[in-house]
């Protein structure tokens, strides 16, 4: 591809960082998220997959996002005194996503209430007065009623016009057990706020809808419906190729500063690692290859000292991630590296001879 334009180094990084972020999401969705567990389609509600709460939590972990939710509104009317005698429950939550530095990345409100069709109504069927099972059928011959044994009934028979059968309400009726679903409604509001904020933060709306339901044959989709990009056939975006204007080393300093902020190093320690693992030279004079090497060793050093992982394994994780995505940016490399560290911690329990896992010197065991 021919050079397109002459722009500063910081501009090229910003553009390609956005490209790599989307490619990271695409790769993660294809290789790590499982259909019907982390996302899936709902029968009768369109073809666009819905992101489930487990999938949203995994994407948040991938990008190093912390989930904070707080209740912003609630109505609990068990007697229905303010709603015409019908009990009413309403919950609203605000989910705020923050990055590793504590900066807000995205936020989204989510609500749920007991007057939504799936909670307010239920489907009622005729039940047998003797066994209590909803297995009553009407005879096509004489209009009498019987409890069908093939569906688990008791075989009882009732004459045509029997009030015990024909007085029962059938079809859509008010849900008299709404009190059993108060906690479900509360959790649904939380889930909607979490999933919505993750989709905003990860720019994942081209893959997933927030939620879909079916009400009386009408498809309802939370927020505006947008065309879906097929997950398994999604193609990576291409990075731009530009003629980069020279800089005075400030970009190198900024990149190193971001890394040492999350690996808990200081500048003196970073210089010592640079002198020992890369080459003894001021950070502003490092080439792009050398700078990436320093970043890899800073991550590996964190894993060795803070997570008690062997050095070869710690450094090899960066090799693995760069092999998967050769043009990965610093931010994506850091986020995915911490995800892999967490996976290693889960698969290899701490032994009695190994120091307990710590965060900033404090045991988390």
C-alpha cells in the first residue's frame, strides 16, 4: 500500500490503536467467546446475536475494565396502592466502567419492571381438579373433558359443562406469583446496565444487540437495531501505512510511562531493565523494535515478581500474544497479558512452598 500522508507519530499510533482494538475484539470473540453461553440468538427475535452477561464480563476483563454498578431508582409496591391495586416493582441501575488507571471509559443505565409482558402475565392452562396437572383436554366427539395420561395426567373424566373445568381461566392471565420474581427483575436491571456499558466501551454494537424479547409476536430490541457483522466471518481491519514525522522521543517516554504505571515499576527500575535486557541507551533513543522489547521485559518482570511466574513463561506469554496479533498495540498487549496471567493463576493453584499471591504487597489469599 502506498504512503497516504505525512502525520505525527502520535497520530499514527492513535489511528492504528483504534484498528488494533477492533481486531483484538474480533479475535477474542471468535476464539474465546462460546455461542449459547456468552452470546446467542433468541428464537423469533431476529438473527443478531445477543451478548449475555458472562460474555460481557469476559470482554470487560480483556480490556482491563472494572465494573461498578449503583442503584439509581427503585419502586417496590407490594400492595399496589399506588398502581390501581396491582403490585409494581421497578429497578434502575447505572453501570460505570473504569480502566486500570481509574478513568471512566463508558457508562450505561439499565432498568426492568414487573409490568413488562414476560413478568406481568403468564400462560394459564386447565388443570385437573384431582391431580392438579395442566393436562385437561376436550373430547372431539362429545365435548367432554379428560385428564390425558400420556402427558402425565391421572385419566379422570369430566362431563361437558362441568364448572370445575370450564370456569378456569385460560390463555394470558395476570401473574399471581409476581412476588417470586422480584429478585429476578432486580438482577435483570443490573444485567442490562452491565451489558450495555460493555458494548459501548468495546465498540461491539456491530456484533451484538443488548437484549431482544418477543411480545405477542412483535419483535422488541433494546436500543436501535443495527446491521450485524457475522462473527465467524468477520475480517480484520487494516492498519494504515503513513510517512511518519520524526519526534523528539516524547512518544517513547509516554509509552514507557503507561507500562510502568500498571507494572508498578519506577523509571530507575525501567532503565535498569533496559540496560540489562535491551541495551544501555536513553529511552528516547530506542528504536520501535527495542522499545517493544523493553515493554515485554517490563511485563515479564511484573509477572515474575508479583505473580511468581517463571521468567521464561512470563516472557513467553508476550511472544504468544504478538504471534497471534503481530501489530498489537501497547494497550492491547498489556490488557491481554493480564488476562493470560489471570488464566494461569486459575489453572495453577498456589502451592505450600510458593509465596501467596499479592497485590501491592498485600496478600489476597
